[in-house]
């Protein structure tokens, strides 16, 4: 679902997020960029989509401090993303 219209991640970035080889053999040799910024944005977009699916939309957009804390699902997703 990363490449769906709702999430909007490009195919190339989605492939890199799941550690698939992207591009020709020549481009893989010379392109040493890890695309961390793009992967982080993709995983953040995915976290937001999952939060909406499980009914946690709007987390962090409330008036009181307790509601502003991230959901446990979102924290787990971010922790997983950091280890990728």
C-alpha cells in the first residue's frame, strides 16, 4: 500500500524501504545514496495511514498533553523504521 494513491510513495522509494535492489547493475554501483530522507518520509506516511486504519487519526492534534502522546502503534512503527 505504500505506492497507493492514499499514501503516495514512489515505486522506487517503496522498493528501497523493503531493501529490494533498484535500477540497473551500473546505477547500483555508482548510486551510493541510502535515500534515508525519502525512506523516512515513506515510513512516516505509512505510519499515518496505519493510524487512520486503526482509528488513531488525529493523534498529536489534541488540546491536552495526554492525547498528544504518540500511540503505541505509531511508536512501534517508528522504532522499526529506525532499525531498517
